[in-house]
């Protein structure tokens, strides 16, 4: 009975990954391929950007610099996909910036059970008039909201640079706040996802297989007894 409970629990976790797949609301979608540059000011209301196997949308303009450009770049290593989204612009020292967006796995091209596993963040800063701070909050929440503090190019002790999402998610809303006290030129988000390959078992599948093999061994031992 205990074995059956463990098996059902593992199956439920595996099924949860492939559950309802939310995505940004899009009136129009622009496909830029695995990499490209988009002007922040050119984004129309309701427009989404498709880059590699992700869709970005529900952009919250906030007060980013008027010359901000969004730079998309994709790097794939085995079954792990790293997608960078940078907000490059002429930031003004002494200003607090707020903006946001939503990103989702595009299952029209991504393999089933692809999940976002973490977000890493950084911002480029040279000379500083004091500490600059970048905060990111997520829905659903990660293990840590990102809170990064820099004096010049140096990350200060206690900074949180990464948020993890446990077994993974397929849709993420990001809210960002930047207190600029330096010469900042770019804010970068690196989204990491696990994309199951045909010959690469997913971690939860391996766990499920392991549980099943354990059950087979127990049954064989009982028969021998």
C-alpha cells in the first residue's frame, strides 16, 4: 500500500508539470527567432514577442528610459535552455525604475513537459554615487526573490542573484525595480529551462522509474520468500 501511495504521488508530480499551460495575452505576436533586438518604445499594446521556445508579453511600460531596447539571446546546452533578456538603455543616476513582463514556454515548438526552473539576474554598472539596487519579484514565487546590491561593478555581500522554481513552472510574471545610483547600462534576466530530449529522461521520470523498479524488486523478494 505504501508503495502504491509513493507511485501515485510521483505520477501526480509528473502530471502537474504538464498541467494547464498559461501564456501572456497577445493581440499580435512578432517572431524574432532565437535572438534579436526590439525597441521598447515600438512595442504596441497587447504585442507579444516570440523568441526561440518562449513567448514574452503583458509588458508593463513603467518608466524605463525612452531609448531602452530589449535584447534576446538563446544558448542551448544539452537539454538545458538559457534565454537572456536584457533591458539596455540610458539609465539616469538618482532615479528609481519599475517595469514588468510575462514569459511562458511556447508549447507549439517546445517539447512536452518543458519547464522553467530558475531565473538569474544581473545589471551592468561602472562608476557609482552609492549602492544601486535591483529587486525582482515573481508570480508564482521562487525560493528567493532576487535582491541584488552593487557598488560600482562589485556585488555586495548578502545579495540574492537567483530564484528557483522547484519542479518547474511553465508561465512566469516578473516585476522589476531598479534604484540607480551609478552608471547603469543594462539589466539582464537569464531564464533557465529544462527541455526533455528524446533520449534524455526527465528528473521526475527517473524518480518514477526508480520507484517502479523498487516495487518490482520487492515483489520478486516476496515471491522467493
